[in-house]
């Protein structure tokens, strides 16, 4: 059964970014507080030179909101540098259902998006929900080897991740940006989906780091926990709505719940 549309038959669903064109700012975003996250310590050499972080002048702090999806000259979503990523339309809703028990307790839930490369486009075919530990604004995966095992066994690419913001708006925190950096350097097409059920203006967003500006800011940032980032020198946003994502109504996916 062929469930995948070809790339040029004009029957695409709307690009993901059109679903939430103008996310609004919310004062609850990035609290710039350090929380007890289980982050790896930087290597000793970095720890020595980066003991004290130079404060960023307020005018240079990067906007915590995402930039718009990059348009392309021909009016179609820009696809020159990225392969498309097909996202099943029911993914966010189904993930929210899996997350409900946590969401009711104001705890985040995270999952890994894995899939296949087919007809020169990535397709999310599997949602892996790992063992995890979460708070209201963070989520840490545990037993990561179990995730790799599932991906290896099914020969899947890690295509990104999804997590809830049970009470915050739809945006990427500084911790989220660092988490996503690891995905995006593995696969430039990797996406980060944030599901924010209490954000009426934008209940979900599909983001990635701007490349090269955002990627370079995060690569050069040694801080952990919640912290402000300096705006990229070229004025572009650190992260943005993806323009290489399509919501595919014919794409089904499996859930592997390891919790
Ligand atoms: Zn988050
Ligand atoms: Zn940082």
C-alpha cells in the first residue's frame, strides 16, 4: 500500500508553520534559573576557562520566541538544503494522550521520533517513549540504550523528539535548544516538536535551530540549565519554525512505550 505522496503532486497538507504563524510571547517563558538537571559536566579544560560567563547585555539577549519558517523564492517551502520530513497528522494528539497522566500533574513528557528515508523524504514511523524523569519545565530520558536498541532493531533514523509543555507556552527553552543541538548535528533535518496544551494561540510547534547561526551559538555555549543566549551576530533567530516539514494524513506510526 502506497501511503506516501510524491513530492510534486500538489496534494500536500499545509506546511506545518502555517498552523501557528505568530506565536505570542508569554512572560512565563525561560526563567533563567538553574534547576537540578542531570547534565553531563563539561570536560575539565572547558570548566577551567568557562568558570565565569560574561553577562550578555540585555539588548543582545536572543528572543526566546522562534523565528518564522524560511520562505523560498518559488513560493514552495524551502527544500534545497533539507530533505522533507513527513509528520503523521495525529502525532501530537496521540502523544498528548500518552502524556495525559503527567500533564495533569504539571509534569513534562518526552518522546523520540524515529523513522525511515523513503522516496528521498524522511517519514516518522515510530514514536519511542523512553523511561524518563521530569519536572514542570524539564524532561530527562533514562536508559537511553533502550532507545538505540529499538532504533537499531527497526533500522530507524532518529528524526527528532517531541515533548510537552504542560503549563508553559509553545517555545524552545535554552535547555530544549541544547537537547535539540544533539539531534540536529546527527541529522540536519531533525525536528523538535513542542506540544503546549494550555497555549491557545499555538498548541504545538515544530522547530529547529537556524543553520548556521543558531547551530553555532549553541555549539559555542558551555552553559547548562536555563540561561539566556546571545542573539546571533547576523540578527537571525536562534531557532525557527521548520519549513521542511509536512503533515501527512496518510502516514501511520507505531508507539513503542518503554516506560
Ligand atoms: Zn521545553
Ligand atoms: Zn546555551
